[in-house]
C-alpha cells in the first residue's frame, strides 16, 4: 500500500502499533524508548499524551539522528482521571467497573522526529468509547484472560475487550493506540512514505 522513502523507526514495543505499520506495507526498525510515564500536575490528557510521545521520539532520535522516529502514547480518561495500566488483577477489575455502562475518552498522541532535518511533529487525537453495563463477575472473567494487564484502562478493544464496548465515536485505530488517518497524512506530507505501485496480473 505504502513504502518508506526515508528510514523509519518505531520507538515502541507495542505489537499493536507494529502491526498497523506492517499492514501498510512499511519497512521499519523497532527501537523502544525508555521514558518515565508520569502525569505532571495540572496536565491535560491531550498535553500528557503529546508530551510523552515527543519525549519518546526525542529519546530514540538522539541515537538515530538520520531517521524519522515515530513514537506514541495512549491514555484512557474517565471524567478528569487518567487511567493508566493496571498494577494487578484487582486494580484492573476495579478500573473496568468504573468504566462499565459509561462513556470515556481515549487520547492517543504521536510524534515524528528527525534530528538531522530538524523535524518535530506532535499531535493528539480523541475518541469517545461507551461501555455496556456489566458486573464484577464479567470484569473478573475478562481480567483472568490476562489481556488487560498491559493496556491503559485495562482493556483492549481489538481483542476480547471488544465485547465490553457498546459504541465508539471517532477513530477505532486511535483506541488501539495509533490514529492511522492522521499519521498517514503527516508521514506523506513529510515525505517519509509514498504510495506503492501495485502490479496487476492481467493473465
């Protein structure tokens, strides 16, 4: 579908983000960033995910200055509270019960950095997600699968957690962890990716 015209590095160990890029047909290197993921006092969810994505991209770009480095961060937000990854099974259950039968926001921020070319782009995208009502038994059964343990908000919409979702308003890929429509537009405008020619077999 697309191909890279510049070296591309994904500064994330997320298999979901890696899969998105692979589905586009892109060749890239995975080099996860190591930054402290803490919300600063008074920081909005939009600013939080944008800042973290930029921090991650800069951290990896420092050792790969010639490449375009892509980093991202996702936060689940209920009211004013940013829900991170659960620290254990009981915390995951309690987090899910807070979300049950209610709407929440998912913010994903991404950043693209190239030190050699002086490029820094950072954006954040919001999607609204509404959960169906469910009880503790359902939450515990889902947590027992292990799927929620490495995910913000304790669920994965692309997996078993999809059965908890009644509806979404906005980008589905944003909830998974990378707003693809916006990202593709930025990567194309920066000249990082181009459309790949497809050879048709006419027999």
